[in-house]
């Protein structure tokens, strides 16, 4: 847990440029909101569990992973997400981030007691993290009035 706190702070400072810090903080808060809404039922119904937690009597959720480390990773992802790049680059960038986080989460599940999968497997976790990233990305783009991650071409032109 201490390593996640340390790497999270260092990663936020090193990988988010000073001019984009407010954008990164908003992205982290946006991700925290969605992960909180989605993890409450996941932990309640046994899809995930956290045997070792920072505040064991306060909540069943993992504060370090859900409210700090993954939101910082999303903030780093978001400030480097460039909506001007072509569709295939954005899709590849998105899938690589989701895959690396899922591999890290799977390593945590196998070698530590920080998180345990109940009736969820690694592929379900990949989809789950992908949905969380995508919804957070849409909301952050909406807030900053940037173009959506996947354009709707109904009544529009195909520019890519």
C-alpha cells in the first residue's frame, strides 16, 4: 500500500505537466466518483473483496487502490489523451492503458491480500476498468468541451 501511495504522488508530479495539473485533478475526482458508484455494488455482491484495507471498520472498499492509485493513473492517462490523434491511435492507447492496469490488478490479486476476485475474472476486470475509464473520459471531455472519444457519424462527415 505504501508503494502505491508513493508511486501515485511521484507519478502525479512527474507525469502530469504543471500546466495540466487542474485537468489532472478534475480527471482523478471524476474517476473517483464513478469507481465509488460501481465498486459499492461490486463489493456488496461479492464480485470483489479486499481482505486488507486501510480503514477496515469504515468501508469494505480499498481506499488506496480505488480512491487514490487508479484515479491518479486515470489522471495521467487523461492529460496525455490527445483527441486530435486518429481513431486507431486513441483506441490502441486506451487498450494498452486498460491492459496494463488489469495486469497490475491481477498481480495484486495473486500475490497480495489487497484485492481478491470473487466471481470476477481478469477479463471481467479488463471490461470493468475499461468501462470506468471510458465513462470518466466522456465526462471529462464534456466538462472541457473536447470532442468525444468516439464520434457519432449520424448526420455528420467522416473526417478520420
